């Protein structure tokens, strides 16, 4: 097992004197920088960042506390090219290199939302975060999203030390969080039990927005002898939250000056209920309060999930280590919004088991089984955001379904209509008569075999090759066919493959260079990882034929007996983007990423991250809710906007092109730093920057250059007790971001950042 400080040293010098780690005064955790934390269970058992031939960043629990990381958006403070859209205010997936990434925990892929529209996360059970760019290595398996991935490291019980922690947070807008964490040694060096609980009660700056959650995590560790370890974790999470779509009608005047065009949209039939091809005759332009967002007090969003993780490791001999990882998750979700959006997961079970044999610390072979069983209902085809005048009454936002729309859907409960799981022809004209979304009852089994081997060609030169083959078998059926029809059902099976090759060369004891190539097939799934039937009542084979490639070269520098680390990576990657309607668009990216970590003997530390990203469609079609925001308006007020009068939403489809991907900045930079001024006082902060970028496909609206500054100060009251004050957005910037990866709502919605606000944290360890 490698220790944290070994991550600063190349393999050839690990026997030399370790780098000094500076501890802060008191009972707090030792501060561990990204380059000082081993990457566990991703490329092997445990690898120092210096050894990995891929772009990666480790965020320890201590750094999560120092930088106030509470959700997946916050990883951008440390990891280059990880700028994220707002995710409707509740991100459930990371974003990397301009697209959604995958989410793992303890090396196993978690259930997550459909295109980021998932369940908010709790970090109560998490001890650290590994951020890796590009598709997961062959050991982790083929996935839907390949821009990159985050591997969450769950807390483990200790068998050698009892400790407890109580942490309370009080923030503006009546935001409260309480965390309790206790480790009990049941039998020294044999059995340990850890219990962690979190209670969140957050109101919000945004109208009609809140989060209430309870999370309980129990970890057990069993070490019967020096060769055997068994860690088990059980988590239960219950959350109620608000889907926050931000502010609609994002003209350049809104982005620059918070100026909002008023007037309710009118359908072609004269109705003022928001619907397709509505047109607004502008009634004026007003400065809108940034808290006035597309939410509704009658919306329902709640979820309950249970997760189980088990990692069993046993050393069979000096050359052989066996690892078995098991994961199970059960999820229920109910999302019923007044704008006619519905997503109900009536039960999603995911089970995965992976057996790994590690040979001489150079070879890995294994077998994997993943089962996913999803029953869910959805309806998102009649929602319409642009026609709503946010400055008017709440009734402006609500979309009651017409009798004609109800006839194209199926009644799940009295008064609640959702899409059937596929299309049916009522009148025999050969055309389906129903509105489709992601309703499905699907069961998939994925069997995988994988192998990876490191070959030392010389003392300095090493080549690593990996391969994986997965057999994917899936059945999908319509759980809610219209009256008079038998539910359609189909099955499909396919082989998915992945291959990787990397070469790394130790130029000196301090400098390693590498080149990596990766190619894989991946799937395109719907909510909770389910598979849907298409309009022809079959599983689309294209859902299993998405090809992804990655080429990456980099240099990593970790001078011996120095307190800094840096790496620079150049990459070329092609991958797919799942569109809101279930189709896929090809995306090509090229870019550069760099990070630098430093600490000195005087208690100062800093991390810097910077990236350049050229992301564009790969001769591929693109889709957007509305072609441009001007389509919503007629031209009756050219002094406000030159409207086209086309109407919106108009579900625009753009021909295949190499257009720049909207909603993603080309340049991103961030810095995080801290300084122990005295044994009692420490200060810190982080600064992030994103270059101007287009919000919509046609680049009619631009998000300007933006930065965000957060500051903090901590006072160590006693060895056990500390108090910290955070000031977020200290300069009160009025920043914006997209609400949805891939730009589908680029001409429809923009998400306003929180204004300057403060938070007090009291931490007691004993």
C-alpha cells in the first residue's frame, strides 16, 4: 500500500527520503494536496498520480473541507476542464471536457440521472474524490458517458483509533447542515464500525426553492489477519428538492444587464398557456430580480436511495492479490412539475460484482457482471419555457394538458399523464399517435472480461496495454400501453469492446512523459440507466454502437525533495452527446490541461489549474429547444428586439456541421490557496475564471468573461474546536451558466449565480 506522500515521487526514487507533510495546529486532518493522494481502485490497487498515464486530479477530504466542496460543480476549483452547466440547480453528474462524465463510487459505476436531470448528491459518506479525464480504464467497464469520470471514495471504518466529529453549518437564506461522524473500534486491529449522519435544511435565494435531506452511512471493516481486508458500506439517502430551470428568454440584454422582455406567449390558437410555436408581443423590458426563476411552489421532487458497497481484498501470495467488489443500489424518484414535466422512477435496482486478480503488481485480469432493472415513467414533450412571462403570476408558468394532448398520453394516476413506452397506431394510417419520452420497463445484463498488463521494456520505459469485452443483453417493454393495445416488448444483445495502450518514459527521477490511446464502444441509456423502445417498438441498435476514441500525451514533474508538482496534458478525443430526444450527436475535442501544486514550510499551500478546450460537432447534427431566442418575439417592438415571429419552442434541428459546441468555455482557470498565519489563524480562498462563450448554437447570445472569488478564515479555538467563516462570491459578480449540458436549452434558459453570501462552520473533533 502506497502512502500519500509517495505520490510526489517517481517509482525509481521511492526509497529515498519522503517529502515533509506540514500539519495544521489542532486535531484537524492533515492537509493533503492533489499530488499527495494515491489514486485507489481506478487503474490498479493504488497508484501515485506521478505513475498514471492519464490526466487526473485527487481531491482529499481535507481539501474538500478547505475549498468547501459540497457538490460535483465544485470540483472545477481543482480539476482543469471540468466547467459544468447548472444541472437545473442540482447536478448529479460531473462535467469534463465539455460534456457530462460518469460517476463511480469505490470503483463501481453508480446510478445517475438522465442527462444530468438526476437526484442531488450528499457527500456525507465520501472521504475523497478522484477526477479522471477520458473514458474509464478497461477494469471499470464500458459506460454511457466518456468525457471523463469521477470516482468517489467512501469513508472507511478504522480498527486502530476511535474518533468523533460534529460539524455544523449556518448560512444565509436559512441554510443549515449538521454532520455527525463517529468511529468505534470493536476489537483493535480486527473490527471497526463507523457511523456518519447528515441533516440538511436549506431554503434558498431563489424563489420557491429548497432542499431537505437526511443521509445515514454505516461502514464496517474486518481485518482478520495481515493479508485480508473487508470493507462494507451501507448508505440511505432521503431528499426533497426543487428543480430550478433558471431564467428564461436569455437575450444579450439579460446576460449583460439583467433586462428581461415581458409579455406572455400566445399559441397559434389564441391560448396563453405555454406551448409550442407561441409568439410574444413584447410589452416592455424590465430589470428582473435574479431570484425570480422558473420554479413553482406546487412542484414535487423527492427521492429515496439505498447503496451498498463491499470491497474484499486478500493477498494470496507475494505475487497474487485477489479483490472482489460488490455494489447494489435501489432508487425511487418522484418528479411532477407544473410545467408538465414528469419523471417517476418506480424502482430501479442496480447490482454489480467484479472479481480482480492482481499479479506481481503489473497484471490485472478479471470478470464483471452488472444487472440493471428499471421501471420508470416520463413525460417531457409538452413543457415550454420561453412563452412564460416570469414577471407575471405563477399561473403563467403552468401547463395544464389539453384533451388532445391527454389523448396522446396514458393516464398513470388520476389526472397524471405520461408517455407510453413506445408508439401505437390508433387509426391504422401507419403513423403513431402518441407522444414519446423515456417510459420503460427494462432489464439489462452486462458480462465483462478484462485484462491489463504493464511491461517494463527498460528501467525507464514502460508500456501498458488493456482490453475488455462485454456481452450486453437487454429486454425492454412498455409498462403502460394505451387501452386496447398489448404492451410492446423487444430484446437485443451485442458485444462491446474497449482497448487501451499507453507508454511512459522516466526522463529523470523527477520527470515522466507518457502517451495514451483508448478506443471503446459505449451505450446510450435513459433514466437510471434504463433502455427504451423507439417509435417502431424495438430497441435501437444504435444505442450500443457509439464509438469513442482518446489520444493523450503528457508530462508529469515531481522534483525529489521539493514541495511542488505539475503536469501538462494535450488530448484529442471524439465521443457522443446524448440529446434530449434520445438521439446522439458526435463531438470532437482537442485541448490542453495543466495543474500545479505547491506548499512550503511556512504553512502556505496553493493549487493552480488551467485548460484550453476546442469542442465542436463532429460533422454531426445538433438539436435545440428553439433556434434562437428572437424566434419567440414578433417585431412589434424593434426598439427592444428584432423578433422573427417564428414562435417558440420550435424544436430546431441543425444540419450536420463542425460548429463550435455551445455552452462551454474554451479557457478555464482556477486557483485555490491557504495560509496558516499563526497556530490559531488560517486564511484561504479560491478564484475561478471562464472565458466568454456562446450560450446558443447560432452564437447570438454570449456569456461574457466571468470570474468568481471565494474567501475564508478559520480560528482554532481549542485543539478540538474550530470556527470558520466563508464568504462566497466575495465581489458579488452577476455570473451566468447554461442549465443543461449539450446546449439543448441554450436559446431558452440561463442560470444566474448566487450573489455574495456567507456561511459559518463550527467543527468539533474528539
